[in-house]
C-alpha cells in the first residue's frame, strides 16, 4: 500500500507530518482519528482531523495535495444517504 506524508494543522498535532495510507483512489481518508489514552485509565480521548486541500497552483488552479485540520468538536458527521429520510410522523 502507498502512503503519503501529510501535514497536520491545529490542535495537539500542529506542525507534524505523518505518513498516511492512501485508499484505492489515491486519496487519504476524509477523517483521521487519533485516540489519546487517559492518564487515569479512563476511556481514551479521540482527536479528530478533517481532510482539506493543501493549496492550489497559481497558474492552472490545480490542487497541490491534502492536509488535515483539527476539528475541536470531536464529532464526525453522519453519512447522509439519499434513501434515508427524517421521520415526519405526527
């Protein structure tokens, strides 16, 4: 499997670059979760990072790769499938 050095911005991982495994399409995952163990032995805290474009070239506007930005909410959005709807039962 291929990996790509991907920078992290914001949060505790700010400024670090980690090799992230790429998927079958050649892109890193949209969300990257980092579990941090609790010192008291409780449940681990999960740091959540979202994949965003790293930048664009000046001349053609092509994307220059990916980076991860810290999401302080720590909640990943649920997938919105077209065949699921909110219940409108009254």
